[in-house]
């Protein structure tokens, strides 16, 4: 490894843009300028969509006709989308033509049962009861589901296989982005989950809003990411007007989230496994929404976080390449273990995204936040709780065209330059600041310093330990070296981004399982027969010899596989079919890959 590190610097000097990419991102002066819409407009559209939508649990996707016919009696339907939750239950998201339509539908709903423990509550989450008596016949309207299985996460094996078959690294990055980015239905569902809470809270409070934020709305989210929600006490100008002399007597409490937790637990259908983390800097209530198949975090009065999402979304709008690049970098960091699913002394996706944006500012693709602040007008003033100033230009059409996208590098070049940039970054002395768009002197000796763009006295990576920062430096060099080695044009099995996004623990083994140049994977069924009780190492060895050349390769691989299998067995994940036949091992649970 040390040899690689020592040589990496001179390797970097080679150009990395000598391959053809079918995705071209040049923005020429002659191009028609982009027309931007604002984040507020997008949010308003999504909220309006949620306010005329319901989610109905059904038997299967074939319930479509009956549901369509039944609901059409009450209201005009715009679209119906189908999805399954993690438990395999079927749901239809119905969008009606108007909010009034939805009100009519909700008026027509009945309550679950006469159980004393149930007090009926209005919610956009419903279920479709079987017809009583003679089944009503609904004429075939010729309408179709807008989408079936719409929230399904793409099959990892198919994805990796398709990435392997891409022509260029840029194509690989773009494909990963397109296949894994949050889709329309997932976003709809997130706003409906927010709307469900809002309906309940609005029956208690005068004017509260539940707003999704974070990766669900900032344009950097992947399918299946958690849903961050904030309960906002939105006081309108009218409500705060001093000329209104009669004022409500109100109860002051710093424990709003406690009540929210209780409401969620006791009143909100679909909520399960709720936990309260109330002593954190930003207290949250965590829960699973079983009908929507989502993990949610709810916090209170944290509109700065929403403005942060707005800022990230805007930067993504200015340069579409930033989204694809950030999605890849986030995937890479998860694969290398730089980020983890649980909190700790390591990086998380948010600071990592800031690192990507900062790099893009250095390459002329994005303006600094200070530039957006200097272009802001009166209409852009936003002051969040605790006087956090969140003022920056909202209408990107007002931004001079020469302040962004001043670089026509394709994605693979940018990716390489990203790793190169951070391989050479002086983490010891410098802090990353998207406000300045250039490195600044670190105000303290914390290992990694990434300035919080909206509260500049804070470091969003203050939790990152020295060891983790060192690992970051090492991994960016490894990644740059890996991409550099792809330049020779030969497409090996971990070619391009595959070598960056496949988990290291399974990489060697998977590499081995890909046969020759066909780039196909050996099915685990080839390694285990139905008569195998437990997969014996010797059995695996003899079968593997068919696919690989040297004994050493077999030995290494068998060792890796054995260790993976024992890990899996310990965690109880291996399922044995036909009396202990191993049908799946680790992530290589590939049924019919061949
Ligand atoms: N946030 C912030 N300051 C921080 C951490 C987070 O303002 N120190 C805001 C950002 O807007 C961030 C959001 O809170 O996007 C949610 O944080 P988190 O869930 O950690 O990150 P996500 O961007 O949502 O990424 P992930 O997909 O990993 O959840
Ligand atoms: Mg999040």
C-alpha cells in the first residue's frame, strides 16, 4: 500500500478525460439559459400533491380496477401508483384532481371497527375493505396504474452487472445516479407521511407545518434513505401583528417533542418502534412508518436545516453533475466504511456532500455561498430559530451565467479530480468552507474541519476522529489510484466505479466469481448442490477450481468465503433451503445470475 501512496502523486498528472462519454455536460454561451424554479415552488407543488392524495392498502396490484371504480364515485382521479412495503403488503397512492375531491373521499371513509381502544382519526392512510354482499361491477375504464412496485430498490446484482457493461466511467456514474436516486413516487410518499402528521398536529395547534428536509428533498437522496422531518411552528405576519390586541394565553414549554412523540406513538397509524433521543444538540424522535416503509426522524423548530436542504438543492440545480458525483461519493464512502449506518466518530453523508460541493466550487462549476449571499435581495431574507441567518439568493435566474458551470469536465474526470484534490488537501491546516469556496485556516486543531455554511462558528465534522480523518486521506488516494489504473483501457472485473462501490469484504470473492471475460457471476448454486448439508470448504474448493486458475486464488477466496459465511451464520442471516442447503451466502445471494 505504501508504494501505491508514494507513487500516487506522480500518477495524478496524467489527463483523465481521454474516453468518449455519451453524457455531455457542456454549457456553451450560445445555449438557451436554464430556467430555474425555486425550492419553495417545488415544495409547494409537492405539498399540494400530498394534500390531494391518499395511500390505500389493498390485496394486490390487481385491486386497481375495483379501487379505481369505487373511488371514482366520489372524486375525480388523476393517477394511481402502486408500491409494496418491506413486509410485502400492497398499497396504492391515489392522487385526486383537487383537495376538495380528497375531502369528499375522506368524508366517505368508515372507521376500522368498534374496538374501544380505537378512536377514529382522519389520515391519508386507508385500507380497502372487501365488498359486502354482491360485488359491484365496475366498467373497465381503460386506465392503467401509473407505476407498479414504484418504490422497489433496484436489484444490486443487476445494477453492478449493468455498471460493468457501461462504456465509460462517466456512463457508470450516470447509470448509478439514475438507478438509485429517489424517484417521484418515493418523494410523493414522503410528503404524504409529512401530511399525515400535519393533519394530526393541526387538530391540536393553530398553525404548524411538518416539512421534510435532508436527503429526501435536497436532490442527493437515494432510494430507501431515511426521512428527516421537522415540526415547524409557523407564525404568520398576521398572527404576530401588534395591531391585533387580543392575544391567546399560551402555554410555554421546552418539551414540545415529548408530546409529539406521544402523539406519534398513540395516534398515528403506521408508526412503530419509536425511540426518543431528547438530550442531543438537535433532539429527535425516531420511528418506523410501516405502511410507507420508511425510517423517520422528527425534530422540532429547526428551519435552519430546511434552509440547508434548500441551499444544497439549489447548488444541485446549478450543476447537475454535482448530484451524480455526490451520489457516487456517498456510495464509495459507505463501501469503504468511511460512513456507517449508525452515528459515531466517522463522517456522515451531509459533510461528505459539502466536500463534493466545495470541490466543485474549486473547479468553477459552482459559486461560493458568499456569492449567493451577495446577490440576495430583500425577498431572500430568512432568519431561522436562534437568529440563524439563512439569507441567500433564491431565484437562481438572477445569478450571472458566468458564475457557475464554467468547466466542461465529464463525470469521470471530475471524479478523478475529486479524489486527487482531497489526496492533496492540507487537512491539518485548512478547513473546508463552501461559504468562501476556498480553503480557510482552521480555527482549532480538530482533525477535520468543515464549516457549517449557515452557522459558521460550527464544524459539521467535529465528531470525526483523527483515525477516521487519516482513513479518509488514505481512501481518497486509493480511489484515485484505482481510477488511474483504469486508464489502460482494459475492463477488469472491478473496472471503473465498481472498484469503488463494492464493499471491500466481498470484492475479492466476487471478483473471483466472475468468470473470464464474460463478466458473469458464478451462481452459488454451482458451488452447492441440493445434497450438501453444510457447504464444506473442500466442496467449495473443488468446484471453484473450475472457474479460477491458481491454487492461491482458490485458497484466498475460500478463506474469504469461509469468513463471510461464519459472519453470516453468527448474525443468523443464512437461510438453508431443503434441510440446510445453502442457497445464499452474504450479498452473493444471487439466485439465477448465470
Ligand atoms: N444538517 C445540518 N447540520 C448538520 C447536520 C445536518 O444542517 N450538522 C441538516 C442538513 O440539511 C442535512 C439534514 O440536516 O441534509 C439531515 O441530516 P442527515 O440525515 O445526517 O443527512 P442527509 O443529507 O439527510 O443524508 P442521509 O441520506 O445520510 O440521511
Ligand atoms: Mg437524512
